[in-house]
């Protein structure tokens, strides 16, 4: 039963009752398991059990403060009359985890989904922050479809170098400065010492901040939660409110499938475009949508981009950091600026529509949050391109590219894989000019494997020293959300899946017209087929473990890079056969 807003009506039966109700052996064992932790029966009988899904890890700086956040969530659950049960999941950290966290996003989603389904949780609070932890948790929770609300970790304290506040995106510029001989190693080491002054995720609009904003855009967290800095006490305060709301959601039965609607995805994409968000979010949103059965296609991003301008002045597309967005009113203020473009009637985890979470007046910080009438950049900040080089599509972040290169024709300089790139890109005899198009293949979901963030191919040092700062670069890889440049990414199908990127040769003329949505190599279909017939099998797939499973089942970028057998939802979490709970419990 639902109310007039489409939200479930109050009085939803508690899922945990199937574990704890009754006097036979299974509920006896279930209750005694909690009593071993010091909880009396009165703490959980008839009360919502709220799982706190914690991706804390000392190996992940973005999530290192989550023990404190979990304590705040716990206070909120207890305040609202629920029982908090914290449980761990694997944690994915961009800086240290190799070969790429994207290889393990789907594994984490499985961990989250199966933990939620297997335990007696009436609702779940998802604690995530680093790039892939947030989409992985959303994917797992969407498939489990138990009431869930997310709390992201917040941005790190910005670094200060040479009296200037910097974000992670500045590091790419400094690396080029070192390579070009314009920055000393002593200065570079001083930069390293100052680069990470606190826990929390990247302070610019990289993938982590983009996904945090998207969580709010989807309606999967409380209004205002996304942009609060990690070290700000208000993050602890909203964590307590999230815990209390999780208890209410359990009683209401408000599930991810009620919130993650086509309208919610349109809102999230519009927000992503308006903040100049990471291209990685495209893959993650496609994957999340497929978990709840929403038919989101790659072309929808291009369609919404054609009408959505850049209204937030934040790096890498702008000047400021996410902390300034927070002080200007946070994501609610951005959504208020976008209100005419949004589905404001879409339901959120508050149990109320988007409209109810918007501020009364627009932000009074035009240097950070603009209006639709006077944006920082016009529409088409993101483009989906297709053609004989990317039949199933590729993406380019136009807002972080060089405008003059968005329509470019040049000869290909091809690197077969990352070892080939590292061995040759700085060769003084490499036949490359500023007009060349750098091409990297074998960097996609199957080819790498895992689709690493290799898409910002380095500009050869010889060209850097000549003053070249950007070139057209094409790959089946991804790119860090903090990066910039005219980089065509996510080419699909990838070269390792018989995509035409694997057929390009040095000197082939490639034409990119991003705003027109085209990417092609100037070869006929017959010429491409002739080359295809001459291709011999190269490379060996992983032989064992999760990597082997991943390569066998991963979908292409235009389908979200999920595993094919994970698409969709689990069975209704309220309809498990009673035999699962009333049979004899082994091991006792």
C-alpha cells in the first residue's frame, strides 16, 4: 500500500521478525546471537534493525574517518528507537589499490548485496566515500532492495601549496611542469608533503565528489548531505539524522526501487552535468539503473547535456573546490538553480519529493553557483560520440577539454597497451606532432582488465617543452574525474572485445567532432574488415579467481561494466520461503 506521493504507507512489517519471532529453535538461536553482544530481547523485538554498512579501511584515506561517522549513525538509530548493527564490507581505495578499483567495484557490490540479504536488516545505512565504494554500495543495495539510505564521507581539507589552495587536479599540471623542466624535484617533494592534509575524498569535482552529489541528486540521502566537508562537525550531525531516518524508512518500507526511478536518474544526470562531474559517473549510473530495471541508455546523457549548462564553478571545469559549493548552499542550492530542468515531484528517501528539500531562494553566491540564464559555460559539457571507431559510443568531457580540439582531424599514433605507451611515448624519434591523435587500446574492461584510469595519455615531453598543453587522446580506458584535456573515453566495444579501436594503425586519419557526436577513422568498411581478418589473438586472460570471473562476464562500458549475472534485483526480500527460517540450524 502506498500514500498519495507513491511512498509506502506506515506500518510496514519488519523483515527482522522472520529471524526473531517464535519459540522454536531457529529464532532462539537468532536471539541468542544478539544477546551474546549484550542486547536484551527488548532491544530488538518489535524494533527496526538497522545495518550500518561500513567501508572503513586504513588503506583508504577517503574512508578512514568512517568509524566516527558510524558512531554518529548509531546514535541516530538508537534515538529513533532502532537497533544498530554495524557490519564491514571490502573497501576500494583509488590511490593504493592495483591494478584498478574498477576491477573490484562489482565484487564489492556483491559483498554489499549478499550481506544485506543474508542478515536480519530492516533497513541499511550505506557509508561510502571513495570513488567506487559509493556506486558499489548503491548497486548492491539496489539489487537487495531492502530500505536503504546513503551517507557519503565528505571532502578532505584542501591542500595549500605556495600560498594557493589546490585540489587533486592540480597534481596533473605539476607533473607536466616537472617533466617539462619548469619545476624542481625539491619543489615537487614539498608539494607531496602538503598534498593530503586530512582524511576525506578529493576536494575538487572528481569522481568521489561527483558520486556524492549524484547520491543526493538520486534522492538517496538527506538534502544537504553531499557537500559537507569530512572534518566539519556538521557531517557527524547529519550522520545522526541519517541513522534516525533509516529507522523511519524501515517502518515505512521505503525501498531503493521506490526512489531509483527514471525521473531520479534524469535528475542525477542533470546535476552531474551542471557541476561538471566526472565521466566515470556515466558508467556507474548505467550500472545502478540496470540493477533496478530502469532502461537508461548512453544517449540519454547526450540528450540531457544538450540542454544543461555548467552552473557550478568548481574544478576541474571551473575555479573553486567543493568546500566553496558547500558554503554557497551545497547541492540543494545547485538543485534550486536547476529546478526548471528537474523532476521535482520525484520521491526521495525522506519520503517526500525533491521539491520539499529545495531552499526557498536561490544561492547568493554567483561566483560559485550561477543561474540557468547566466551559466559559467553553455550546454553540451559532455558529449557521447559514435562512428566507425566507436559503434556503441564513447564519451568526452567537453567542459574540461580545449575548445579548439573538439572538432579535430589528425593522424593516429597508436599504442597497443600501457607497457607499449610507457616504453615509447617519450621516444625522441616518435613520429608525433601537436596535430596527432594519441590512441591507446587494450585498456578496457576485458583488455586491461578492469578499465583503469589511463585515458589521460601523457603528452610527449618534446611537445610539452614546445608549449603543447593538450592533444586529442582516444582510448577504451577511463579517466580520473580530477583530470582534464581533450580525451575520448570508454570507446565501446573495446579493442579486446573485437572493437574497431584494435584495427587502427599509425597514420590513419581520425576525425572527432564532439558537439556533432561523431568519431571516425577514415577507412571504409571493407578496409576495416580486411584488417579484422588479419588480426591474431594476443594476450592471455586471467586464469583464476575473481579476475577470471570478471573477464568472462563483464559488460561493455555502454552497459555500465556490470557483470552480466548481476543485472537486475534479487527476489523480493519480504517473500523468502519460511523454510529458510524454520529449518534446523546447522553448526549448533
